[in-house]
C-alpha cells in the first residue's frame, strides 16, 4: 500500500464518556501500528482492536491507496469501499494517517499523522 487512513476511537465508549478526550500521539501510534502489523493484509472497512500505551483503541481502515508496480503511472487516488481495489499489504514505506470517526469526541489526535 502507498497510503492508508485509519479511524481511531476508544474501544470502550461507555466507560469513557463524560471525561476529557483521550490524547493520542499519531506519530507514536503510526510507529506502533507498523511494528505490530507490517506484512498484514488490510481491507477498507476492517476493524481491529489495539492496546496503545495502555489505552484500548478501536481502529477502522477508512481508505487505502495502492502502489502501482507495473511501471505505469502511480495511483495516488484513494480507494474507498465502493472500489474493487480495497485490499492491500501494509509495508514499511506505507504512509499512515489517522482520523477521528465522525461524531466521536472520545479521542484527540495530536502529531504529524493526523488526516485532513
């Protein structure tokens, strides 16, 4: 994969409501995610849980962009769940960005890897 955008939320939403949003450093999260999942195959819409620095988070693959290995024009277009090419393997050069799911107020994303 050339790039992958991932929604980040707390896994246990009920117990966290009412307090301030949990701050998540996206630079460290990207490093940990790559360390744990390099080589894995991901699909748009796939959800997984991860323990990040003692916080249980829910990650949902929001979009991916493919690397074109055929030597023709590189594909910089994001592939969404409506497209046929919505699966790819996470490799070290994959650019990771993170976003908050729409309507979520449980996390606050910090760092250089925030989408948008």
